[in-house]
């Protein structure tokens, strides 16, 4: 790195330099979806529009999952190679990563366009809910056109950050998000395009992020993208995919959670009664769970941002054999993420109304009641979630792809999914099923601590 000495500079200084821009980048990336929901919530589409975006959201997360699989994997391999003074492998890591991003982006885009209705069906779309389904179909169709730009732009972000340019990585994401924030109200309210307008604004923002990210390839510090580096190397591809698996699993777990929750809502929404005696129905839980997951995503984005900010430090020092600095970096990151989780817990438990009102004020009593349940129960274990998510990234940074992947997979799939299905089936309630998240958080936290201790013993 030109200005930062990853092997000797003060750990707190390095984390600050890398993590702050990274956190901002992650938050801004999360805002792409949450901003749409805020403006849609205040539009005529209201809860129907928000429910529609929640149905489409899992597919955009799938796109992000594969972007991070390649992007984070390439960045991790790049840092390990850089620490080991292997320049050729460093170049191949980034070049091969770029080619894989291009290939995957094309495949996912084609699938999204061709399998439009099937995708909506998988994630809880119901043609009987005519208004909601119509919004979802329009939103997905437009979003698909921006997926190549979204996948490549997000995938390159990690490489730019690992090259010692966290501020540039942040800027590439910020420019797209600011564009989305500005264009959303114009397309939705001024041009009266509603949900379609929100999708168009999002795509334009993704294109801008893509342009800024690609331009960096001409000014990179520690790697070169040329004809030699972009030729796919089977060994390099296998290594970077292995290192990026945790990021893929983390995102796909979100997809599975939403898909399962959405389908359970469709099954038990009408039989679950609120305190007024009226049922919650399907649209209210769909909209609320979507909002809850986006708010959850903001917190997790901050945690992952802090953790990814430590990735270059940990990766470099692992490659250099400096285990003391690896342990110091892990300690700093875990303390910071505990504080983040604690602040989030206070907000969710004691100020739920303030969060709910951000997404529209003309909501029914049933809507507000279910939203409070979601924030207080579903996100009740947020402190443990923050530590678990952080541990997964830290294990990935240390080169332990299996343990990282196992931990990322355990909380959301191994523990949460069976629990929410069992609890919802026994109780026939879309409220009681929310308890599954807290139980899963406790179990995953215990597993995470065990895995970290076993990895630290090897150092």
C-alpha cells in the first residue's frame, strides 16, 4: 500500500482508515433498496407497493450474493497474495474475478427476464393479490435490466478497497445512492410513475456506480488488469470462490429467510388475529417483514462494513505470519460491532414507532401493531447477530473458508428456517413465528465463539 503499512501501522488507525469508508459504502449500498421502500410507502401504492418490493427483494439479494462471492473472494485472495509478495497471483485474483463477474451478471440477468413469474411465485407473489402482484411484476422487470451494472459494480468494490483505496470504493457506491435518492421522488411523485419510477431510479444509480468502479481499473495501485490477468485460471477461480463462499452464503441465507417467511405469511396471515380481532392478512405482514429486513440490513451492513474494513489488515498479516496483529485486529472489530448491536437493540426495543413512521404515516392499527412485533421480537437478538455476522467475515479474512461458510449458513438456514417453519406450523401464527429469529441468534452465537477459538489456537 502506498500510504498505509498494514504490517506496522497502529491497528486502530488502520481500522479507522479502512472501516469508515467501507461502512459508508455498505450503508449506501443498503439504501438502494430501503430508499425505494420509504418513498413507495409515502406514495399511493403504500403497503401494496412495499409488499411488492419485498417479493422482488430476494432476487436482488441473489444478484448481490454472487457479486460478493466473486468480489470478496478475489479481494481476500489478493490480500493474501500481496502479503506473501506474490505479484502475479495478486493480478490474477483481480483479473479472474472481473471476468467471472461479467459472466455471472449475464446469466442472472437472462434468468430474471425469462423466469419473471416463476421468481415472483417462489418469493411469495400471489396472483390473487392483483394490485400487489402487478407492482411486483413491473418492479422486477425493470430491475433486471440493471443487474449487470449492479453485480459488476458491487463486485469490484471489495477489490478497490483492498487495493488501499477505501475512499474511492465508498465514492463509487455513494454516487449511485445519491442519484437514487434524488431521482426516486422525481420519478415517483413528479412524473407519477409510482413503483416503476422507483425501479428506474435504482437502475440509473447502479449504472453510475458501475462506471465509477470500472474507471478505477486504470488507476489501480497494487494490481494490473490486462490480457494475462483476465484469462481464467482454474486454480485461481477455485481459490477465490472458496474464500468468497461465506459472503455468498450470508446473502443467500437472507433470500431463504425472506422466501420462507413470505410463504408462511401467505399461509397463516389471514388466520392470525390482531388485538382488534381483525386478521393481519397477507399484504400487511409482507410489507412489514420487508421493511424489517431492510432495517436489519442497515445494521448488518454497518457490522459487515467494519469487519470488511479489517479484512486487508488480517489478510496481509496472515500472509506475513504476524499472528499478534491478527488477534489485535479481531479484538478491535468485535468490540466495535458489539457496541453497534447494543445501540440497535435500544432503538428497536424502545423506539419502534420512530422507525415505523419513516416508511409512511397512513397505516392501519394492524399494520403498526405487527411492525412493533417484528422490530421487538424478530430483531430482539440483534446484538448476538452482529457478533455472529462479524465472526463469519473475520474467519473468512483468516483464510478459513469452511468455518466461515458454516457459521454464515448456520444462523439463517440450519437454525432459523426449521425453527420458523415448526413454530408457525404449531401456532398457526405469523406473530409467534418471529421468536425463531432470537433462538437462532443464540445458537449461532455459541457456534461462532467455538469456531473462532478453534481457529485462534492454530495461530
